[in-house]
């Protein structure tokens, strides 16, 4: 479940960046209920996916310098070799800029 919660936080951050209403890093950390350090870690993860992220000090917001889409697809299966049940399949989170 930790991984899903992490992906949800990444998605929320992505959506706020798309809307260009993140606030300052401490405000963003409060909004996402994480530490300042976690905000920088999440931003680095988006940059690892080649997101071009800037920060406007006047408006106090992060923004994408270029269009960026974040879409996560995964599947969860449980069971043994004889019987497997798929409990989640397909696109879970989706967001982007156009």
C-alpha cells in the first residue's frame, strides 16, 4: 500500500504543477502532508521521467516548461499457481498537459 500512496502523492503533485498552483515548497509540503524533503524527492522523480520543471518565485509555483503527461498503468494479481485473481488492472492514474 505504501507504493500506491506514493504514486498518489506523485499524481497530486503533478496535477498541482499542471494547474501552476503549488505554492512555495513548505506550502506544498503542508498541502500534500509530507516533509519538505519528500517534495524535493518527488520533484526529482518527475525530472527522472524527463519532466522539465521550473519554479516561478514571483508567483510561488512550480510549472512545467514543456508539455508533460504522467500516466501510470499497473495490475495486481493475488493467488497461487492454480488460481489467480486479478483485483486491479488498467490505468489507475492519469494526468497531463496538452
